[in-house]
C-alpha cells in the first residue's frame, strides 16, 4: 500500500524473510485496495456485506450499534483486495500464491515451505493455505472461479473475515460442484489448511475435514498422533510494535486494539 508508510515497511521486512527462497518464488507487488483507492466504492459495492459473526467481533454486542455498516473501511478494503486477487486467479492457468504485506517466513521452516509449494503445484491442490490466517495461500482456477462468482453475484454473505469466508467457500464448492466430480474422487487430498491452533497444517479433502481443521486443534481430533506428524506452518504475520497494524478491527476488545501483537501467540513480534 504505497499510501501507508507502515505497510511499506512491513513489505520490506516480509520481502527480506523470503529472500532465502527467491530461487523458487518471485515476489510481484500488488497495489492493495485501500479506503483511499479511487475504485474502492466500486469494488465494495460488488459484495454482500453482513455483520460479523466472529467471536472477537462480538465480545461487546452493544458496540456494533455505534456503526452504520458492518466491517471497518480498512477491513472491507482488505477483503476487496483478496477478492480481486481471487478474480485474477480465476482467469489464468498460471497458478500463483498470495502473501500479505506483513507475511513472514520462519527461517527454520524454509525446507517445509519449499516442500509444500512443490506439492501444491504438482498435485494442483484446490485450496492451499500455509499462512497465519490469510498470510500465504493459493487457489486452483476452478475454486477461484466458483468462489468469485458467488461473491460478485452477492449470493454469499461476508459475515466474518476472509479466513472464515474462504473456509465456507471451500465447503460450498465441495457441496454444489466439486465432490461429485471425477477429479475429486481421484485425488488423495484437495486442501492444505492450518489447524485452529495455527502452527500446524493438515492435508484433507472433504468439507467435514475442512470444518474440523478450521475449528479444532490437531491434538483434539488426533490425540494419539505426535505433533511432529503434522507439517509445521512455515509462515506467520510479523508485528513491529512501533508500527502497530494497518487494519482497524473496531469491534475487537480494546486491549487487542491497543496491543495488537497480543492477538496471537503465533506472531513474529519485533520490539
């Protein structure tokens, strides 16, 4: 986001963390849609915005009545950026990964990152998310096309953040199109997604498996398996305390707005 100095500094930190894998990935900047973008109103008018059902957005149910519309302008703009990249993914056979401006590659997980990027490409996994929330993900063209059609036709309510929206879109794709296809039946797995604990990943297939993965911890579903069974999540979000964060989550509890690095134990925090 060239109109945001903090965002640009985060981009430089993020880019430096991915330098070790520059032989397999090329970082191509995307000018994110912001509330100041000349096409912001046109973009946000495409979608069906609803009040968030996320737990963090409902700690104080009275707070939402202070606002006329669901989601803050920066939350909407951020999601519009994700949906625009989804639209672009639906138009090309050349698969690409999306990383956010503050995505950080853990140096100790470089080999894991290389392995996962390779297997997602060779097996054409429909939805691969190897980040914290929306930090690093990729769609198949078919999933992107189906999902963007629903969103842009206002047939799919946006009532949470993009991480939750995509979990629901994947399940919808399975239900109404994908799971009856030969492609689905022949594949061993069709998604790669973080468990709810955020630091480990699961290869899965069905919408039921996706639901469990998104909502539950790995050890709760498979208590007999060692943690080493699951691939570690190779990326996270970096938070530099003096930069804070670039998105306003106005319904979050006050302490999480004032000290955003406390929202997750998985962040890379820079004092």
